């Protein structure tokens, strides 16, 4: 009989602050996401701490009273990890570690840890290690407090390296080695891309955990790894897909996230080459998520960063089966109606109607709801790009409806 696997989640607490630029509502959204990130990394959030401040304390991120309160809670509840929602400076991390005796992480460190867990291929592992080294370099001082200086005395004077300098040199050497390795793999991948010929390239982009891989599996009949956790996909997967008789390449890329660490954007720029070289983007959105408009903004910002914001894009609003809107009772005269109360039909009348009739789709990749409409829209968009490139092939690929009729006639014969 197989034994049941017991997963031991680390007991964690998370910390965030309300500032001039970040309201309490926004902080709660970020902490919800941080809690999901913690769960993905293998932690269980026992408590959330928050504080209102004009700006983060340069020494300990939160105020002295709050840090004492957190310290007491950590001791009393055997908390093993404390995670901060914003990136901590090296000095903040060092100061907090002196006060609180547990692992101190920030959002960047947590995301890097998840990426390290998820990296399957040599390429993904190299990119993650590069991001970790860049993050680690200014934070080395806290790791060698017991060996900060070599012992002085007779025979020990003169130019020598402290342990910390030795470490910094090792990490810098490692960074340059990893950058060279990535350049070599990039060259190989660009050759692979050039060998794919002149087929139309379509890339799935979107926030993490919106269902890109599920959609890829549904449309491409492939078996890309799918899980209801953040960053389930790190490696870009490219599949040849045929709708009716029109072939094209579909790539599934790494998901984006708010407050994405800059080191990760830099080291994963090569993975995002698939997006840069795509002819058409399918921007997948989880419409069932309350903050989906923020997610769209984050993805658009990342696309702007990698200079891919001007490509033809189809907005694919996924998970309509899970969409639930808030309701107001008829006798409730106090509650104000907000966007959270919109039905799907009402959402369709908002800015979504301005992206164009054929540029907004509402589907469920899991239940294959509205899938025929999705296939038709993608077919027509790919066909348009194809016949612009090869005008002589116009007769090979008829309109979607004509292709359907032709198929039906062939079946009847």
C-alpha cells in the first residue's frame, strides 16, 4: 500500500505597509498575492502584519514598535520565515535579521525561490541562477558576519582579501560565466527560431496563473504542465497548431506578475524573445480574478519594457465559467454599485467593446466554452497575416465559414 505523502508547510508571517502610493485596499490585494506566492513556495501564512507609514523606514522597513510586535509573535508561534511584500535593501535585511531570529525574505527573494523550484531545463536553471546571483551580490555582507576579517597578528599583515571580498569575487565571476552561457544558448535558440521557416508565429502572453497552458493544451492537443499555482510554466513551449488546414506556431511563455523583480526581467529577456518575434499575441486574462484590470496593466507594462506593445493582439478573457459578480439586495440603499457588481454582459459594454469586435473573446479553456468562436477568430487573424506575406496562398486557405462548409460537404460525400 502506498503511503500518503505529507507535505510540511513552513510557518510564515507576511508584512506590508500602507503608504501615500499604496492604499489599504491595494495592500490587501498585494498581500493576497503574496500569500498565494508563499503557498506556491511551500509556506503557510499564519499572520499578516501591516502598518500605515508615509514611506518605508530606511532601517527596518516598518516602525520600531511594529518590529517588536512582529518579533514577539515570531518567538511565541515558532515562525520560521518572515516575508516582506516589497524589496528590502541590503541594510534593511541585515538590521531586521539582527532583531528577529528567523529567515527574512522579501517578495523578490520569494519569486526567485519559486523560479528555482520550477526550473526544469538547463536554460531555465541558468537564467534563474543568474537572477539569484545578481540579487545576492549586494547582500553578501550578512552571510559572513563570523568571518568578517581575517585574524591579524604576526605574519598576517599586508595586502590580503577578507572573506567577504573573496565571496564577492566568486559571485562576480559566476555572473560573467552565466552571462556567457546564456549568450551561447541564445545563439542556439535564435538558429532554432530561424529554422522554423516563414510560418506565422502566435504567442500566448498574460499574467501568471490565467490559464495560458490550459489553453495551449486545448488548442494544440499538447501536454504542457498545468497546475493552479503561480509560475507553473517557466520554459517556453512551442507547438505547431493546425486550425482547419492552416498551420501556425503557438508558443506558451512565462507569466508576468506585479512588482516583477528587475533581475528576472533582465535574465528572462531571452525567453521573452518568443514574444518579440511573434506576429500575433493572444493576451489571456483571468476574468474571474477581482483585480484582472490591474493584471492587464502589468502585462502591458512588461510588453512595453520588451518593446512588444505594438503587435496585433487579441484579448482572450478566460475562466468565464468561474466568473461571479457581487449582487446588491433590492432593499439595500447604502451599498454603492462598483465594477465588482458588473455582469459579463455589462463588462462587454465597457472599454472591452473598444478593442474591436474580433479582438475580445470570452471563453473557458477548461470547459471549451465559446471555443468555436475562439478558433474562428484566431484562424482569421493568422490567415490575414499569412496572405499578406504570401498573396498567392489566398486560395489555399478560404474564410473560416467556407472551410467549415467544405469540411461538412466532404463528410457527407
